[in-house]
């Protein structure tokens, strides 16, 4: 592995240096800087060159953070420059003609306010801005009611095609296995750890969410279902601004929150710092009925449980960036988060047997404490090597995560009503986990003519995790003795990747991009306790391509295909045995293999707002949570296993409707068809199912500074491997009132207003016959008070969306 690391480091610095030699200026260019009427830069404005005679689109881009734009322009052709941004007046130039090699600079272009100026990020649009691009959908979060006082996890669940369940598991278009990026950087966390992390992050930190269903070669191949990128807010205006907020939520538990952010920009320095605290908690009411068909009749385990979970979250972030000159910048970002939690549970199981009338009882009390700290540091460099748009960027990231938990499961057994004559035992579980992740990457972009561009890059990641699981048991109140399921597991993963991507026009209306990513992975799982070492080493190729057909100015069709991988979470490969209760265990699987997905999509986009998509995916070695029963002991174990194949067909429609300037809606309908095929033990899982999901979001601007948002969602019954889940629905709503020229705001949010987000499922497969009912106290009310301040240069900011990779698989 040391040899591969040396090869990567050599190639990393070679590409970093070679890129400066590749900068040339072979074509005509059009450039400029966009500012609003207060002189502030306007990032992410739409900038397009149009054919002066026909008005057809020739090439387009969006302005950068500082408002600058640069287009490679076709020479010897009459063109006009058109610029638009939400909340600002549009700009259109006189027709002009360029000679080969000409560099036309429009200088500083001022766009006047289309509406009255707004302090900081107050948005006067009724509906959050959703921009559908050829390779992604960008949802502006900044300034929406449901972002006020909510968490990052809350607002992710309101993006097109995204579904977040009660446990925080994220699905995209009905599929699992996606990765979440923060400012293009991967989170490298498991689903559970990622959910906890996103609950600690306030939604007010986020400017926009990018939903990338079929990522190009630039992105890690990790994430079979796609990528969600959270673009955090950045300060682009000289001066100081920020906000303070405090709030509280009640869902049976009272959980407060508070935080502050500060942004400072002075000349070449841009800095930000934020500190946020919140509590998150819930009650879980659980019912499980397990039936066992024995030779002499039917036995049943009827279990009822109530769990209380409370977690304290602290989230700190800071960053600074220095603009060395107009073309080069260097920056540092740091994040630190800490979570302390408690979980208390009480479950009662009534056991019936066919051979006698006695009723056996098991009462299990669980008392658990957890502690999780995570630190992240990033050093990044960005360079613009010429005026055509040749760019290079480099990132070095370091992540460390330390998580631990201690739980005591106390069990009492008795028969009929005589609880005092029973027996008892205890199971104590201590789990310590330590993760270290180091990544380095460099990306190079080179325009090669009108609308032609080459992207290439390298990335390396080195992961080490150490997981110690210490289990001990005692009978009655006796001393604890070690359990043979205790285990120490050390995991190492090295992934080296290289990619190249090229895009070009095929005609005036057809644009094509193709890319190839190669990833070499060397994985080692070492069970110290069992003296077992499992290794995997493989080189995979991940092609991707898209074809964009601009049928007319308002209608385009995008064809997209790629191949993706999802590697197991580190903890899933650990051969651990974790006791949920004396009758149920969760087990790791060191033989779990990566899953591979081949994805194909056709997306019809009308007026950059209406979307009709047809997609198909086939996943080999698909992950599935499998339940296995021991007929003799009637104990149940749950383990992640590889299913042979899952096929997924999806039809999605996104339809925004604007009834008036003050009232608009965004509506989504998604139809899914899934096929599950796998040999599980002695039985064949061969199931087909149809399901659908519908969501309607309503946004209203009311008189006297009130804004109202409502979201309703219904998900039909669907299958997840062995498990069939019944339909569920829920409604969320929020209202905001602003005061003192929009500097003070009060927001009230209600979740699951009608208490309908209830989980009901059953397994009827092989000899397993189990019903599950669960409610996670999602019904809640939350208020948030926020004060925004600014000092220095006056500025107005209208609603805009952001641009685009990189940390996800811890547990």
C-alpha cells in the first residue's frame, strides 16, 4: 500500500504542476463581472450567448462567487449577451461579432432590483427557487420558511425525489445507497451517523441543495443511487453580517436550540464562524408480533416497547479564504461536532406455546449512553490559469471521529402472573469506535474551444477504523463474565482514483459529455479476537455519459447513463453480535460485497421548471437487511446481506404551479416498479411491486410580512427485500413573521400535524411471519426567533442557487 501511496503523491503533484503548462488561449472569449445596483457581486446569475438572428442559445454558464463570468465564444458569428437573475432586472446587449482569438470584456455590468431591496437573504419569491440543469437539480434553501429553525436533515427531505424516513435514512427516487456531500466534500459516515450529524447542522447554514441523480466522472463512484450536495452560505460582500437565533421544539419532549453565525469580508480575506447547539429527542412506541410454526402448533412472541432517546448536539464551523490575486485563492475550513445521548427503553414480551396454557413473560430494560465527537479540517487551493476558464483546484482533508456507547440490558423472566418467582440476567455492552480518514484530490479543467472542455483529476483516500466491542453477561445479580461475542475489529481501506471527462457540441442543439473513472481499492478487515483477516483488492471502471438535446428554447431532453458502486459501511463488515434484546441480535457480515448499479435516465425539461423523467437501474449484489430465525431457540438475527439483483423502474413528474404572485405550489408524482431477486437460504425471493409517492408544497406570501409554507406527502405501500411496508402520509407547515425591516423573524413550524407518519410492516417469507408497528413521535411544534445584523457596506441579496463534490461511510 505504501507503493500505491507514493505513486499517487507523484501523480498528484505532477498534475498540479503540469496544468500550468496547459494554459493556452486558442479561441474568442466573452467576459465580465455582474453587480447589483448596490455594487455587490451577483453570483450564480444565468449568462448566455444567443444567436443574434434567431435568438437560439449558443452557450451558457452561471456567474461565479465574485460575480465574474467567462464564455468561450464562436468567432465570426453575430451574438448577443443575455443575463438574468431572480429578483434583478435582465440585461441584453447589442449584437456583436468576434474575430478568432478576440477577448471581449464587458467590464462591470449593473443589474437593477426588480423588486424592492431586501436585507441580507430575505426572499420575496413565494416558492423556493428550483433550477433544473442538465446534470442536476438545484434547490435554493436560503430564506424559506421551512428552513427557519429546522435542521439540514429536515430540508433535504423536501428536495425533488428525496425521501427521509423516521430514522433519518435518505432515499433518492426510491433507492438507497447515495452519498451526501458538504461543499463538494464527502462525509464518509454511515446512515445513522450521517443522520445525527445533519440533525446537528441548522438549515440556516445552507444556501442550496444540489440533487445529482447521475453524477459525472468527476464525482466519486461511491453512491449507487446518486449524490446530494449541500452548498453552504458564503459571504461575498465587504463588511460584517450574521445572525443569532434561539428556539424550542416539543414532541412530548422539550428540546431547545440556539446558535450564532458571523461572516466577515475585508478586501482579500473572507472569513466565517458559526456555533450551534440543539437537543433532539423522541419517544418510540413499538409493537412486534412474531409467529413460529412448530411441529405441534403455533407459538407467538407478542412484544410491546417504549423507548426514549435524547441527544445533545453541538456544531462548530469556521473558515477563511485569502484571495492571493484575481486568479488564485487559498483557504482553510474546519468543523467540529459533538453529540451526547441517552436511550432508555422498556419492553414486555408475552410468549405463548402450543403444548401448554402457561403464558411466559420477558421484561427487558435497556439503559444506554453514547458519546460521539468528530473533527474535520480542509486546506484548499483554486487557480484560474488563463482567461478562457482553465482552472485547477486541490483539496487536502483530514477527518477524525471517536464514538463510544455503554448499555446495560436487564432482563426478567416469569410465568403467568407470578413475576416475583422468575429469574433474571443482565447483558452489558461497551462499544468504542475510532476512525481516521485522510483524502487528497486535484481537479483540472481545460476549455478546448467553443463549448469543448476537458476535465481530469486524481483522488486518494486512506481510512483506518478501530472498533472494540466488549460484551459481558451475568446471571441474577452475580458478577459479569466475558461473552464470546466480544470482538475487536480493525478496518483499513485505501482507494486511489483517476478520471477524465470530455464534453463537446455535436450540433447547434446537441451537446455530449462522456467520462471514465477508474478506482483501485485495497481493503483489509482484521478481527483481532478471532485472528481472522479478510482482504479485498479490485480495480473498477465507471463510465458515464450524457446527451443534451435542446429541442427549443423552452424544451430540452437529457439522456444520462453511468455505473456506480456502494461499498459496505465499515461497521457492517465487522463480525460483531449486538443484543437488541435477549431474543433479537444484530450481526455484522465480513463477507458483504460492494453493490454495483447501472443507471439509465431520460429527462424532459420544460421552461427550466417542469420535469418528466424516466429512469431504470439494475443493481447487482444489492444490500438488503435480512432477518433469519432459529427454529429451535426461536431467536431472531438481523444481518445486512447481498441480494442477487434489484431492478428499479421510475417515472417522475415535477410540476410547479403559480396561481398568483403571492401563491405558488410545487408538486411531485413518482411511480416506481421494483423487482427483487435473490436466493436466501433455501428459499427464492422473487417479488415484483408497484408503488408511488406524491408530494405537494404550497408557498404563500401573506400581508404584513407573513409567509406560509405547507408540505403534504403520501407514500404508498412498498417492498424492501423481505419486508412489505404499508402506506403512510403526513403534513408539515410553517409560518414566519418578520419585524424591524426584516431584521427580526419569528417562525412557527409544525411536523406530522395529523400524527399519520406511522410505520407498519410485515414479513411473510420462508418460515418468518412477523408484524411490526412503530411510531416515532414525529408530531411536533417548533418555534425559532432569529435576529439578523450587518455592519459596513450596505448590500441587498436576492435569492440565488449554487454550484457543485466530497466524506459518507462511518458507523
